[in-house]
């Protein structure tokens, strides 16, 4: 992926994804309680930006490696469709890895403080993962799809 588009994708997906995640969190807290508190909105945004930016760096490095390794080896349309499929799988797996690492770090502390693992806790954890996935993965796909024409290598790039 050309550097300027990789940066646009990286910042766009992490910052806009964090905005979407923050709005969803605020709505999911306020709607069931019938309130409208924005006390933690800034903190939620900063934490989600930090986690997204640091946690997605290995994925972005892999995505750029895939781009530069295969971009000139096949027709651009075929390559781009393959690239989008790899994006869906890679981003979902990377997000799952980061989320599992966080969850595995929190669970021992929680059980040490007297908490117990239950099916309800695992369903809540799955809900959080889906919330993260909805906030970041489709948005990144949309950004890459919008940059498709601009990222097409010209004859001088090959």
C-alpha cells in the first residue's frame, strides 16, 4: 500500500473506529438506564484510540507486506479482491488476538479478587468483541475500498 494511503487508512480506521465505538458505548450505557451522561466519553475515546493504534500495528505491517509482495504479480482487479478478502480475515483475527490477550490478562486478576467465570461472563465478552469488530473492521474495509482507484499502481511504479 503506498505510504500516504496506508497512513490515511491507519489513522482513519483507528480514529473513526474509536469515535464509532465511543458513541456505541455511550448509547449502550445511557439508553437502558434512561439517562444521558457523557462523563466518560473522552476517556473511552482515548483508551479505544490507544488500544486500536497500538494493537493494530502488527496487522497493518502484515497488510503492507501482502500489498508489496503481491501487487505487481497479478492483474490489479484480481489482486484487489484477494487483498480485501485477506483484510477481512486478517483484521478479524488480529482483533480477536488483541481482545483475547486483554481478556486473558484481566481474567486471572478478576478471579483472584473473588470473581467467578460463568457462561454469562463469556457472553458479555463475546458481545464486547462484536462491538469492537463492528466499530473497526467494516470501517477499514470501506476506507480501503474507497482508496482502490488511488492505490492502483501506475506503469512507473512497477
